């Protein structure tokens, strides 16, 4: 298994967009648009990442400005975190989260935010609960986490 950045393997764009679409139900075109912006390289955000074995995507996540919530000041956001069910409990999510935090830190972004309904999962990987946020079109509040990478 290896961690990849879309910008290093742009030929994976269509497969990654399809994979994220299948997991989250967001239109493939929305992922493709964000991935095109990533590949254009005009700014550090958005970025897309995957854990792969050969051509198979085991897990993935992205970094976007806002993950569909009311706290626009809490940016950028890790989004679309997903690991295929048969590959869970192997540390893949933790490796992906560490990989993205280090990569974004290298791009000058040391603080990342993440919206989730999980209550203890992200703490294992150095994320801290920050506050509750209102998701776009959601009745229930969601948990906002923050992760800061020390620059060194």
C-alpha cells in the first residue's frame, strides 16, 4: 500500500472522482471540478489523496476550503474521509490523515479542520474537538475537529 497525492499521479483523476462519488453520493462532476483545480496548482487548496494498492483505491480524502458547513472561517477542511470496509482497522485512515497533515504543512498550512459525526475516532490521530457546526441543509449539528502541525 502507498499513499499518493493526485498532483503526483494525475492519471488517477477519473478513477478517484468516480470512487469518491460512489462513497459519498456527491456528483462525480463536483469531484472532477475540484480535482482539476487541484491539478492547476494555483493554490494549496484543494488537494486530493488516496491509499492505493496498484490500481485499487483502499481509502481516500481531500482538502477543500469548506466542507458544507456554516463556519466559513474554519478553513481549509479535510473532507470525504473513507476507507473501504474490508480494509478498515488496519491504520489506513490514520496514515492518510498523517500524510495529508504533513503535506499541507509543507505547503504552509499547519491548521486543518474536519467535520464528522464520529465521537472518538479522530482523537486517536491527534485531532481535537473544537466546536459544533451546522451543516448545510442538516438539522443536527456536527462535530468540528482541528489539527495543528508544528512547523519544523
